[in-house]
């Protein structure tokens, strides 16, 4: 079976490393590509450098934030059906409503521990195996 591709869009390199390490512990059925902001991510998508099965997206990033990126890809025929999970420190109810209206599958508050991140990834990725 072909591994599924995750696209992690996160400007914090430490958070990227934590995510990648947790993913290794969760499943070998996935591999992950990264981008540091929405502009970088959109460029990688449109140039076919990445072809993700699922996107994990931070909201607070420079150049093009997560909401701007989400809005942009949901308007593109080639990308609008890719499931997007917002992974952020925000738990603002208004933000949750807004990103779901823009097309996000769900908003996930960044876990406080590595163990919680592993459990979260297992739960979310289970539906893609």
C-alpha cells in the first residue's frame, strides 16, 4: 500500500520537529512534507512539489496566515477536497466557526504534551488508513 502524504504548514521549526517525531511513532503509513507559511505552502501545491492526502495547518504565520491559505485553496478546484485540520494554540469559539465556514474539517488545539500529540495524530489519521 502506498504511504499517504501529510502536508504540515507550520512556521515554528520546533513544532514541526515535534509533529514529525510523533508521526514516526504513530504510523509508517504516512510521510510528511512541510512548509513554513501559507505562501510557501501554496507555491509547493501549485508547482506539484506536494500532493497531500491531508493538511495540518497552523493559523498564526507570517506572509500568508492559515485562514488566508485555507480560503485560497478551497477556491481552487485541484485542492478544495483535501481535508484540512487547523492545528493551533487558539481555542476561540469564533475562530472555530470561521475556519469551519472556510472549509476546514476541524480545529484542533495544539496538545500540551508529546503523548497527547501522539494520541491526537492516532485519532485523526485513523480515518485515512
